[in-house]
């Protein structure tokens, strides 16, 4: 039984990392990184090809749990998304340590230092960690 993919975003001012699950929603994998300006058109194209069950957007918070300064941008994107795709639910996932964890996981998997400097790859790995965190949370 296919459920449809869950797509996750590490939303940024310049770039957005994107990760997706398999159709059974078991495995989170990095998909790509796109210029944030091109995010909606990219997602529209993706939706034309794939069934999407939900969208998970990283929720950046300060250490005191208050919203980060990028929350206004993210909220604006979510509002647009919900107008375009009211049938696809949006969930938030705490992303406080994803960039640091992304770098750690890249080091652990042997990614060369020059490749780790590519912010786009860090964003994609961060989106994957956001999605995996969401999957772990809904299973428990």
C-alpha cells in the first residue's frame, strides 16, 4: 500500500534543502537544494510527478525556545503553500541542531572537507535530518 511521499524543507533565505521519503514513508533521503526563489515552481513540478502526503518544514528556534528571525519568512512560505495546496498538510519539526548534525554525519560518512564546505549539500543533509526527526517523532 503506497501512502505518498513526505517532503521536508530546510527553508533558508537563499537556499532550501529538500528531502523526501520513499512512497511507504519509511526512509528519508536527500533530494536536492534549490534557490529559495525557485522553491514553489520546483515543488509544483515535483508534485506533478509524485504523490505527496505531507510537507514538513524545519522550525528554527533559539536556545530559549523562542522563534528565530527567519520564522517570518518561513511562515509567509507556509501561508502561500496552504493557499496553493490546502489538501497537503504542513507539519513543523524542530531543527535547532540539524546543521551541526549534518556536518557531523558528513564527516562520519567520509565526505571530503572541500565537499563539506558546499552549503547546498549541508542544506540537503539538514532537510534529511529534519525529515528523519519527524518520522521518528510520529512513530513514537
